[in-house]
């Protein structure tokens, strides 16, 4: 099991996303989810967003999944949309295992949350895979290796996906269903995340999809948004696991948004109107670490 280094850091992020359209289009309202969260694992020091063209108006909102977002609306026709965000974040969590599970029924799998958790967590542990299918067989193999302790299972699952699946970069498109990733033995970070989530849900563990940044990059020089999973453990709250790296997340991951399904954590939700118009997207992400804090 890999562990991140124990240090608190200041991380600065500049993220530019450019949409170019083959002809001028009308931009419908856009919801932008690029503001890092501020919670027990990280503190947002500053955030700035700039849009080109200049919108008619913008509003800071909390979306349906609880993400801090920006809604922007426009008039007229435009041949491009450029979004530039600058964030400065202090990492706070140096130990991803600084907690105990406070509910005995969650300490072993299958997990059963106490009734006062159920109404809030039910969407996060509802399965999207068939019982006794490929995912269940995969989970059974992990249990044979790890046993029934919840934390042991999560670590073994994370490591199994990291070690056994080929990682690739896939810039566009939604995550593949877990069964496809199992069948091909490879996937992007978002594909591996969905597989991890569905394996957790198969044993009753509440899991959600997370989008954000990681300070280190494993897939070459080109930085991009990263995806990983969080699971809900009473006593620990939402805790991150990154199957692309085989580790529990701490001070090198910056959470931006999360959701029951990947679409709820998408960096941009919105549409455009134009007869036959096509869009091309490119982006640039710069991440600078200020090093350890005393």
C-alpha cells in the first residue's frame, strides 16, 4: 500500500479551458465546477474566475450535489468560450488514516449503515451493476485476499485495480461502465474510479465520484483534471481512494467537486445552439507547490 508524504503545502493552480466552435453559436447558461472545496482536508485560500466572452451575469451557487459552482449566462452569438481559474489551496490532511470507524456495523463487510445515515447515503450505495455478475466476482476475489475488515477490503481493492489494470489517457467521453473496464483490463482514471465505486457499492459501502487535481502527475508532462473516489465511513467522513495510484488520498490531491454519478462532478455543464456547429476543446493546467509548511 502506497502512502503520500506527510506534509502540509500551499498549492497554486491555474486552469484554462478553451472551447472553439466551427461557427458562432448561442451559449446557454453554463454551470462551472472548478472552485476547490474547503473542508477538513484542505482550505481554499483564494479563487478567481475569468470568462471570455464576458457573460451578462454570473452567480456563485451551491449545486444539487453540494459543490461550490458558478452559473454564467450570455447573450448574442460567440465563436468561443474560454474559462480561466486561479486557485490557491492549503492542504491539511497529512495522514489519510487519522480516524476510527465508530459504527460496528460498518467495520466489516457487507456494510450496514445505521438508520439515521440511510436517507442521506442511500443514493451513494445504490448499485448500477447486476448482482452476481462480473463486479461481484471481482469483489469476491478481493475479499478472498483481504478478508472482511472494511478498511482492509478498501486498501486491497484500491491496490488490485492499480496493479492489475492498464492506465490510459482518454480526454473525452463519459466513464465506461464497470463491466467494460473489467472486460478490457484497462481504463482512464475516471473508468477505474467507477469500477472502484461499483465494487464498494456491491458490499454496501457508500461511494461517490470526485474530480480535482493531484500535485504529482504519472501520465506524462500534460496535466489534466483527475478523478478518484470517496467512501463514507462513520468517524472518518468522506475519505478518498485513488485507484490510479493505489493510495488513500491526502496532501497531494485537491478536491474540486463530487457527486453520486460522474456527471454531477463535471467541470462544465451547459449547451450551445447553432445549426451544425461543432466544438473543439483544449485546456492547460499549471500546478505549483509551495513546499512544506511548518
